[in-house]
C-alpha cells in the first residue's frame, strides 16, 4: 500500500513547499485533516502537522507557473505512470496544479 492509498489528503492544507536542488528533495508541509481518515478515532487530534517528502526529484512544475502558497486546500492527488504525482489544490481564486516526478515518496509526522 502506498502513501496515497493509506492517507486521504483531501481538504488538508499546503503550508509550505521547498525544493532542495543539491539533494533533489521536494518537501511539502501540510496541515493534515486527521478527522478525514478511515482509521481516525475521536480521542485523536482532528488536525495534525506532517510533510510529504519526495526524494530523487527529476522534475516538478507548477501550473500556472506563479503560485502563492498560503494554506492552499488540497482537492485531489493523482498517481500517474512513471513515478509522476499531480497535486490539485485551491488558492483563493484559482485551481492550481503541481506535477512532481520522484522515485520515492514518504510521509513524516511532525513532532511537537
């Protein structure tokens, strides 16, 4: 089971995106809607902080090219062929797209 089968990212918020060219890593900090998960129980926090980490990134592109990241709501994540992920998100006035080609993706919970 991969990360996008395990977790539902719909309605979670993108807080920050950063690319590290020397390491070829792209990190997306997310305010994660824990309450949307099938495994959620009422004694857990409704919102949790975490990050999607993309290793060995060979390509990424924003559409449109100019994007402002400020608690952008994730609408959908699509897994495409050949390690390509498309993240569709909403920014106050527009629906935007981030396309990433990466050989490895994992989720990391933020600790307080």
